[in-house]
């Protein structure tokens, strides 16, 4: 810093003769120093634009204030730590007690001898060590606080422009939803439904720059796909209705009891996952 500044100023602003005014030399030195820092900010901004061009992105750049630059540097220094925290936040889902077994423990099946469905041999968990409730709470709070702190640093660095980008705004909303979900889950005795597994995937997708292009591609093809999806929906609905009206009782009770179940059966049939099972009841009754 100081040595580079002295080299930049050099003898340019120093008095050349004993008669030169000290005030004039100081003014020239200050003017040169101002140009130095102005050029430094311009070079920093140019480097941001070059980086955006290399990765094909359009990002909000940090402001030219000491606080903004400090927050931006701190954000960059903690990038890999933040990445590990986001991945840990997602992987935490695999070490939490599944909600289905919590529901079964709360309302067990009548006549069942299982006392703890989360540890039952009927539902193997392959030796995965489940985290206790207090440990799960601590891990969630630490992860979400680090992610929220990074969002705050970026807001300090970029100001209100940070929230003008849709992906950044979506990230802030996802963090807010995660906080509300944590409060709800641990204030109640046991949560019957949690948004955490889904919010964690959303946060991971929003923090990974490599996924942003793929999200943009999917967003661009949705209008083109909408017409084909609507046509498929019409076909499935019409033929599900025909199936309810035409098939026998055995077929109707199994795969076509109502319109929703019939549409689901035909939707699965599009993948051939239930073929030929879906046709066997009516085939057995009317083989010839």
C-alpha cells in the first residue's frame, strides 16, 4: 500500500528546487494520491466486469465505500466455508429422525408391537446414526445463522441493488422461510410437516453459481413446454374418464375408482411402470 503509493507518486510531486512551495508540493501529492485510489477503484470495477464476461453472468458489484469493500472481502474469504455449511445443511436431512416414524410413534398402528418405529428392524436404516432433537436444533441454527450472515455481508457490500436481483431475493426469502420453519418445528412438541428438506435444496441451488445457468435454461423452456404439458393433461383426463365409464368392476376398483386415481394410473402408465398390471384385471375377466 504505502510503498506502492510512494513509488507511484515518486518525484512527480516533490519540490524540484528549494524555492518550491511546500504547500504546492503537498497539494500535488494529494492530487496524485486521489488519482491513485480513483484508478484503483476503476481497476477493481473493470475486473468485476471481466469476470462476469468470462462466466457469462450479470451480477451486482460491491460499492466503493470502506464498509462495502470490507464486507465484500469478508464474503470472499468465507466462500468455501459457506459452501461447506450449505452442503452440511443439506446432508443434515439424512441424519434427522424421519417424520413418518415420528407420526407412527405418536399414533401407532392398533395391535402393533413396535414401540419405536425409528429403530424398528421392519424399517432398516442401514446403521445411520440419527441426531437427537437438541443436536439437530443446534446444527440447524448454526447453519442458518452462517447463511444469513453471508446474506447480510452481501447486502452491506452491494446495498439495495443486492435485493434487485431475483436470485438474491429468492435466497433471502428462502432463509426467512427456513427460520420460520425452525421456530415452528421446535416450539411445537413435534412437527407434523416441515419445509426444511425442500428449503435446503432451494438454498443449495441458489448458492451454486453453476446451477444458475441450468435454472435459467429451464425457465426459458417452460413456455414452450406448457402447451405440450396441457395437451398431455387433456389426453390423460379424457381417457381416465373413459376408463371409469367403460371398464369392469374389478378394473374400476383397482385402478379406476375415481377420476383422480384413474388419472394417476394413466400417468404412471406413461412411464410403463405399471404395465401390464394396469390391464390385467379387465384382461382376466374378458380374455376372449
